[in-house]
C-alpha cells in the first residue's frame, strides 16, 4: 500500500473512523499542538505511524530541473562536488569569466575544498503540498549544492533562473529509508492533514525528510509547479 499524507489517499478507513470521533476537538483547534498530547489521539498517531512504516509513503521534492533527466536518471544521491562539476560541464559557458571565478570562490567559501558533508548524498522531501520556503528551490537551478552561495548575486541569479523548469517530484518512498528529526512523523502529518479537513484554517504540520539513496524513475511522477 502507498499512502499520500497530503490528502490521506491510501490510508485505511479504520483510522479515519477513529479520527472522526474527535471531530469536535479538531473543529475547535487551530494548531496541531492543541491535541497532540490527548492520549486517545496520540494512540491513533502512533498506530498510523506504525502502519506507514510497514508500507510506502509519498514524498514531494521541489526542484528546478530538466524533465528528460529526471525521466532517465531519477533522483540521484550524490556528493555536492559531483553536482557542481556536472553544473560546470553543462552550464558554465553561460557565465562570463568574472562570474565563473566568483562562483568558484563562493562555492569554496560555502562548501570548502572537500565539499559539505552535512548536505552530501542527501535528497530532501516534504510530505504535504502546503509548505512554504520553497521559492528558491523552484526559482534557481541546481539545488542548494549549486545555488545557495551565488543566487543573490544579480547577474548570476538571473542566469540560474533561466536554466531548467520548476517541478514537484511526487515519489514513492520506503519510510524506513527516510531520516527525520521528529519522532512518529508520518502519524503526526496524517492527523494534521485530517485536522485541516475539519478546520481548513488550521496550521500545517509537516517535516523535512532526508533520503540518502537514489529514487528510480519508475517511482517518480513529475508534477507541474504552479506558484
């Protein structure tokens, strides 16, 4: 089974029936924090999370990329040096000599000569489509390993905007491969999503998950990004 925590497609009906018993509380609450510690709801969160860990979840990856590359290669877990070297091979001709020197300088200042172990081999996902903070990811080509230290330089940032097109990659993932800071994240996200079906003005609970393995093209659906 595959569950989409953005809309609860694939979640067994038994969990929805359990949540319906708390609709009054959900309607009165504006934040996930208002009910997280209610024992009966907490039990549902834990049970949903346990179920997710035995199945698959949908993760959403925001990017500026080329569709044909995603279809051929999927999402590849790799070090930043490899990503930046590929960027130089394919796109460095778009930048002037002075811009190229500045890019290399800023990269070294940001990532060091050996790369950035905190970002290397990591592909980031969220699990709902209600997230903020994705403007840079969908505006500038290359991901943080490329654009982070250079996008604010106007002449360079404008050229990064002209490469690729913004996309959302809807990926089928094994939740056991995903690293999250939050405990029982999938149960919490599911209950937050249900909460908003009862109270559309309620705040969104989501997490960022890190994946350190490749996602094959067959497990990726490419969605258009409409800001």
